[in-house]
C-alpha cells in the first residue's frame, strides 16, 4: 500500500513527521534518479499516479518529493541522528 502523500513535500529546514513517514519513498526516489529512471515511470511506480492524465500535478509531486529527498541526504539526516541519540 502506498503511504498517503501530499502534492507538495515539506520544504522547511526542520524534519517533519511527514518526512519520517516517507523516508522509504525518498530513498526510492533517489535510487530512481540515480538509475536514470524517467520521472513519469517513477511517479507511476512510487506514487501510483498516471502522468498522462495529470502531467502537471504528477511532475510537481515528483519534483517536490525528489527535492525533499535530496535535502534529507544533505541536511535532514542530521535531525534523524540527533533524535536517535536523544
């Protein structure tokens, strides 16, 4: 089952409950991008959406979540580490 998601991923500098709930999704998006997967294929597989029906929405969902996934690898993971040591 696909975890419920928003059209726009969080964008602040704080780790959110949404981020914690979607870590697997973020990692899968990063893997897809690293493998050179087409964004349309990634959105179909990972979000269960049809980019042919809603191309703008699907692109927005994909891009905002991929951006957040990249933030997690550069900054957000530090928040997770701090929480693990608390």
